[in-house]
């Protein structure tokens, strides 16, 4: 059985607070799958519509070969306690 490669993504739309995900495509070539993996990262990372992006490249045996996660979310800093007051 030939090894197949799959590119997947999960994104969070910050405007309507919805998660979406998809298996983009399947590939018999690791090089073609890597090319699509990087294309998906380039499309979604730093897009003002999304605040959370995860892209993965997996093989047909369930091995996660590449993955990346990006978020634009920056938590509010925790205020320092007033010491000595």
C-alpha cells in the first residue's frame, strides 16, 4: 500500500467566533504535500479575519509530519499587586 499524505487546517474566525476545519487534499508525493502545507500557512497566518490557525501535514499511518500553530491573541497583562500599601 502506497503512503499518502494529507494537509489539514483548523482556523478560528474572530469576527463571528466560529471554528472551521478541512482536509485540503491528499498527495502521493511528500514534496507536493509540503508545498501545499506551506501554501496553507501563507494563506491563513496573519490574516486579520483569523486569530488562531493550525496547519498539519500527516501521513496515511496517522503520523504528524509537520505542524504549525499561530495566534494573534495577546493576553492582557496581569496587574502587579500593590506591595507595601
